[in-house]
C-alpha cells in the first residue's frame, strides 16, 4: 500500500479488511480439497478423481434438522407432553388434546422424516460417486 491507501499492482486487491477478492468471487474451488486434482465444470457433488464429497445435499441438511427436532420432541415426551403448556389456551383445546394423544406419532414421524431425507441425500451422493467412477 502506498501512502494514500491505494493498492499497488503487485499486491492482491482486498474486498474487505480480511478476505482477498479472489476468495470471495469464486463460489466453488477449482481443485479438490482432498486430492488437489482439477475439477471439471460439471463436478458439483463429487470429485471425479478420488470420489470425495464436495457438497452436502440440502435434503440431507434438512433431514438432520428434522432429526434434531425429533430429539427435542423426544425430550418433551419424556418430560410429559401435558407439562409443556399445550393446554394453556394458546391453541384450541381440541387440537391440544389431539396433539397430546398422538405425541408418540409426532416423535416417530419427525425421526422418520429426518432419516428419509438424510438417506435421500446419501443416495444422491452414492449415485454421483458411481457416475464419477464409471466415467
């Protein structure tokens, strides 16, 4: 930097105080972080050389979120669904009674939906790994 704060041609241009411009402009790296092989433009999920997973599918992330919700629901089920304030008047009494009666189904449903979405994401990655291996 010169005396007025301008960057010289030999220095990298900084976008903010902390990150160089090259770091922020490229949404995805052009090399695999595992084997450092050049990635083709169509490599979105898996490195074609070493089959390293580059990105986690969104369905798997949502599935993990539903499983965490299932853990929270399991904790409230163990504490007792009657004690969490469903009958306080915030929601209609019939709906609160229905939720308390079917609370185990909500817990199992949250875990099941989370496991299904995580498995769908894992199968997407497996399919892409097989496609990269065949190519």
